[in-house]
C-alpha cells in the first residue's frame, strides 16, 4: 500500500480527487470508468511478455499491481454492502475492512489476474447501480465508519470516498506497472543487403543483355 495515506476529505494532491466537487451521477460514472482502467491495466500487463510482473512489488512496503487490484475489487464489494447495511439499519456500525490483514489472509499475490480484473468490473457495476438510485434523504443517512478515524459518515461521503479510493489506486497501479514492467524489445531491423546481393539484384546478367540486344535488333 502507499506509504503516505491519502486524505478522506477535501482535495487529494496525490491523485487530484476532490470530495467537494461533482454530483452523484458524475462521481459514479468516474468511478466505473476508472475501475475499467484498473481492470484493463492489469489484464494488459498479465498478457505481456512476463505475466508475473503483476506480482512484483516495486518496494517491500508497496503493494504489487495484483495486490492493488484485489484491494480495489474488495473495496467495491464491501462499500456496496455498506450501502445496503445503511439503508436497512438505523445508524449502522460498519465492520472494519482490515485491508492489511486481507492481503495475506486471501493471498492476493497468488490470485489469477484475469479473474480479479473481471470481478473488479462486476463489483464496480454493482456498486454503481446501488449508488445511482439513492435519494437525497438516503444520501444523508449516517453510519459509524472506522477509517481513518472512527466517525459518523453519510452515504454521500461513502460514495465519494469509494470514488477516491478507485482514482487513487488507479494511479498507484499504473505507476507501479510503469516501474516493474519489462521494456518491449523492438523487432530487429532488416540487415542491409551485401554488395554481391545488391549487384545481382540491380545489374542484368550477360544472358539478359544478350536477349535484350537480340530483341532490339529484331
């Protein structure tokens, strides 16, 4: 995970997300589009010359691409469940996600990148469907959130915070792949033709000259 924790309100200087701007529909659209970017970046890297590049950590305390993708997938699933919990309960208390423990418990580094990418997109669409239909009174409903400090948060904030998580980790994932992906080796250039080959291709043979002369005489 990133060493410096991103903010959970206001403007994030690291990824450019702003909690104070954008309407609900636009925020959800952004979330789904950036989830798709995460999914495509992961599948493209896994289909490249070294599929295991998605499992490489650029530094010991920074997650690999597959670990970030698994985290994004799980965030989308859990946040959708929290929306449902908040609609069903009065002032719910959300169970902590425990993101650090999940990396080892669910063996993120061993998971199949294609399956992770597909699940990530499925949960993004499901989260978007649950978020888009919320009414203004529902967006104002409160639940007790645990990260980064224990505090009451509205459903509206949960949607924005989820969008920030996706935008921030999209940047993390793409930045990490840029560091660890092997360079694409260019195709070798064609060797220049040797003098003998050049002359045989460009100079007519004696036989051809003779035939040419005979035809000209005719």
